[in-house]
């Protein structure tokens, strides 16, 4: 481990420690020639500033915490790519934690990030999170928080989202316009806001097109990142409602589980039952038939969320009021084989 100190550079150059310190920080009262000599010697001696001392002096760590529900989901991988790219550009280190869709673990991880003195936090909530005290307390401590994707309306902070209800409405309207008559929905659990909104979009689309909503055609996928939920519920619905002709799924993974069962059971997609996913995971182009889905802009969401967070961190540091904002990113339908007869 390198332990070169300012005094070592000063001794090597025959100048004061103060001059070395000011040269490294770019003070204008140090000549360009002296600064060049100091930087050259610092590089030669492999000098690294003491980050702990810098953090104490500036009252910032240049570190951001990120809590996501899962890393296996292609959508969250895309979000992380956006976060990491923008954070690196702006000189921030990122600590990534995974809540595994567990509320208690999410609380512990947020407490850990605070203990590590992160400058701000990005969060997508777990499926179990229905109490937001831990997030509101973080904000109360003047630690900026930005929520993305799975958010809470009762938390007063900036949010980066899509319009889940509209995207679902568009998906189901597309199926109706394609001539499908009995459309089921494999929804997520009852707590996450995006699961609620996608269900509402499904229901409103049926009603807007004069089709009767039937609660028996709604199947709950408690773990909406797991294709096994789709596989098992596909078995159930074909036993209970063999005349269903389309399924709108909460995520692509659930939809892929449905298609997997249909392929094994000899049920033709889309000739017998069409399948519509959500998020445009890369596997949606590999499965056969290829999956029609909603394109969810994960990279852009991560990029925008971290940009807002860093701006709020800067505002806080410079004693400017933080103005929370809600940014809604557009989605679009990607038509593939699973809905085209």
C-alpha cells in the first residue's frame, strides 16, 4: 500500500507542504510551473490523496447507494448500466445492493448505506414494501433519495417512472384490436404500485372497448420476476378457462414461462392463445415464438435517475432548495410472433 504523504513531495521538491497542497488542489495563486512540478512528482511517487480526510473536509463521499429488488431481471441490468455510466462521468462511486424483494432486507440495506455516509440513494422498492418510514427518515436526514420504476406515491421525493397504466392499456387495446375476445391477465402481487397500475390499465382497456371484466381471468404472480409463476398459472388457466385466447403478463419472464408451458403442452401461440409481455427483455427475441412486449427504457431510466440525484446532492451542498420532480419516460409496443396469427 502506498503511503506517500504531502511532506514527502514537499521534501523532494524543496518547497512547503502548503504549496504542495494548494498545487494539487489547483489554487490559482500557485504558478503553472510549480503546479506542473508538483503533479509530476506526485505521479512519480504514486501519491494518492487520503479519501477519508477529503471526505471529512468536504462533507461528501462522492458515493451513491443503489437498492434494487433483483439483478437477474434484464430490465434492472439495463437500469444499472445507465446509472453506472452517468455516475462515472460525474465522478461518483456506486454501491449496489439487492433487496431480493424483501422489505426487511431493504430497510437494513438503506441503514447500511446511511452508515457508509453515501451522498444520496437510488431505490426501486421491493414487492413487500408497504411501509415507507425508513425512506422518509432518510430524506429527513437531508440525504436525497430518488425512486425509480417501483415507487411509492406517499414518499415526497423525485421519481423516474413510466406510465404503467397507459402501457398496460395500450397492450390490451392492441390485443382487442387484433380480434382477441377472452383476455386474461397474469398480474403481480397486490403491493407494488407498478403491479397495481398495470392491472388497472388492463381492466380499463377491457371496459373502454365494451368487454366485460372477469376477475376469474386474473391470476396473481407473487414473484413477478419468476418464469415459474407464468408456467404454473398457464397450467391452471388452461384447465379452468380452456377458451381463453390471449394473456397479458406482468413481465417478460412470466410471459416466457407461459410460452414454455404452451410449447410443452402442444398449445400453439398465437393460433390458440396469444401472449403479450412487458419490459422487452433480451430473451423475448430468443424464445419461440418471439414475444410481443412493451419496451421499457431501462438504460434511460437509470441515466435520468442518477442525473437527478447528483443534481439534488449538488443543490444540498450549495444550500439551494431541492425541487422534486417526476419524470415519466415513454414506452412502446414491440410486435413479434406471439400475437401475430
